[in-house]
C-alpha cells in the first residue's frame, strides 16, 4: 500500500497515521516532522521543530539544513569531516539524500512505513521503518544497516520546538556517568555565531553546567529557553546499566511531556544542541529557537574523523563509533513518544518501567504513565 504524499513546509513528504498519531517524513533526508500525537483528544500535541526558512527560497550550502526539522537519522553523525580517502557531509547521506518509499503495511495493530537508501560513503544499504502501534502515542523507529564494512558515528537528531516563554520547557535524563560541555568552539564570533557554555568542562548535574563567562559560574541546562542570543552544545553519557535510558522534555503549560528511549550500549551519548538565536549568518539570521536532544554514538558533534580516533570519551570507556560488518546487519531501534501531564507537573525526576509502560514521576511527586512497548529496543518486536 502506498502512503499519502504531501508537500509540507516546502518538502515532499510521506504521511502515515492511526487514531493516535499522524506523522510526516520528508523524502529528502528522511526528516520526521510534523508529528501530531494525541490526535484523538481535544488537544493534540505537535512537539517537533520545523526550520523557519522553509518556503523562503534561500541558497543553502549545508545540505542538512534544507529540510531541517524533527527527528532524522545521521550516519556519520556530526560535522563535515574527512576520514581516510573520503569526505562526509554534515550528518551524512541518510540525513541529506533522497529516500525511496517501499510502501505502508497494516499488520493488526501495527502500521509500518518502510523506506530505503543505498549510500555511497560509506557504501551499503539502510532500511528505515517507522511504526505506529494502536493505542500508543509513540513512534517506534528502526534502521537496519546492511552491507557495510566501516566504523561510523551515528544516531538520531530529535529536535523539539521551544516556546518563547523563558523556562517553559524542562529537560531531565537518566542518571549519567559523565556530563561535559562541548570540547571545542560552538559559536565563532568571526562567523556571527555565539556561545555561552564553557569548553570541555565536566559537570555532575544539568542544573550546574559551567559557563564561558564566569559570572555566574554555571547555568541551569534543564530549563529552556534561556540565554537568548547563544547557541550551545553539551553531552551527557548515561550509566550503561540504565536500560532503557531515557530523556524527557516537559512542557507543563502545554499539557504534555515528550520522551525518548534507547539502549545506551548502542547509543551511549545524548547531545544537547541548544539553538537560542545565537547564529546570525544565513539561513539562521538570529531567529532560530529549538532544542536538539540527540541520542547518538559519536564524539559530540565533531564528525567521523574525531569520533574514529582516540578522544576524551573513548579513552574513558565510552564508545564513539559503531563497527559495522558485511557479515551481519546492524539494527538501531529507537522510541519517541508523548504523554499528557497536568499543568503543575514540572520536571521529571524518575522513570520506572513495567511491561508495556513507563511511568514518569515529577520532582513534586506527581506521576503519569504512558503505554509504550519499550521491549522494542531489544528485539524490534511490537505488541499491545
């Protein structure tokens, strides 16, 4: 069965839906947005960001910025780089080249869209599957990598829309063994870009992240938007025994929290891309406000060359590449979803898992439970 095709925010997209969720994914780069959760309620939720330059006809030199929106799969993850004899564009071909649609299949309670791509650098084939499960406000994402013989950085680039009101979005994560600000420059004033966080400094709490300008010395990186005029990057690295590892972004005034679930042995880093009107060159033009919560295996966002060599992370026992083999496919399973919350919910403190569900408890002791087949992370199977 063929999915619906529609031009959404200037991009040719495929659309699938069930009673709870409607999602669009771009043909160019496979960027997943907009996504509407809770569409069977009186207040549907659209958590993902769509870049503001769509339909403006700007000349954009960085391919990934052309469709930029929502969540997309990156391989290699990170900045443009040269590794060996090959050069790689920012976030690789899966995030920038054209996908082929292999159709939609409805199998009981599961609706599945399948897309494929043959990549040239590195050479191989990717199958992308987006699953919707009846009764769940969740997107189950799978990428199967076949025919590759390479060590690559890779991962998901989930990007959320951020409201204008300061502190209206609150972020929490699984307990982590290491937190660190980006080791290098994120915002170069010579390129009309600016950053506020220190470079290469460790931290133990997202509420106390070191600042570049030491008065004050730290910033609360659980609360967004904040520090308008800057773009920043930091990484947290979950404890390996935290399975599933989770990230939760609460927008209490809008009545929901967004969450992602992953296996930290596969995607050992969560990179925060804090884009808060800190880039003034084109196409950013000082207007971009979003939050990337990017579950990856890589050396921050420095690209393949930095991820493949010795670095601060892999010397600390945190993998920064995934080794792919032609002998067997590698499968990356990932979960993103939404659950409604009351206005006083505040920030998530803990997440607890039971078969077929996750319960998020706030710092004030309130709890909400979402239906989610988190067992999908291990084997890719879905059941109600």
